[in-house]
């Protein structure tokens, strides 16, 4: 499994954590930052978790080193971001629009979000739909 695939499998498995996380730790795409190993590594300094995460997420298609992992969460303005999150088109778009999540956006269901969700899977799609329905 590619590192990208592993990352989304991990997040899909943490789908049910939504009700216990703060809105600031809910990424624009619906991912729960507090359950992410990159966030946990940054918060705890856990070297074993860092090494395990590099091993699981590194691939020829998506190369990852220990320096790429630590993350303060998607919505942090001044902190570190995981290598691929820092350039995420969903994060960049939602940040510019000033929305809490993609579900809060007037263009909900746009090509950027759909491109991401086509790789991320149905759990994140359901999470965003649930948020959208609650608005």
C-alpha cells in the first residue's frame, strides 16, 4: 500500500472520533488531526512512533523522511505541517475561503474536494455530508 493509501486508511479508521475533537483539530477535509501520527509525534516527541510512521508512509511515489512528519494540525497558521499537508489543495482552498470545513463552503462538492475524496474514501465523504446536513 502506498504511503498516501496508508494515510487515508488510517484516517478512515478514526472516523468515529468526530464527536470528541475540537473544531480546530478537524481538518478542512474532515480528517481528525488529533488521531494523526504526525500530530501525535509533534505533541509527544515519540521517536518510536516517528520511526514507525516514516516506515509506513514512505514510498517511492510519496517519499517521506523523519523531518517531513511532525505536524501541528491542518489549521495552524504558524506551526509545522506534514510534508504533503503543507501543499494540500483542499487546505489551501479552504484556508483562503475562511471556512471551518469543506462542508461549510458555498462550493461544497467542488472538483478540488471531489478529487481528494476520490482517494480518501467514503468515511470522509460521510463525515463532511453529516456536517453539511447539520448546518
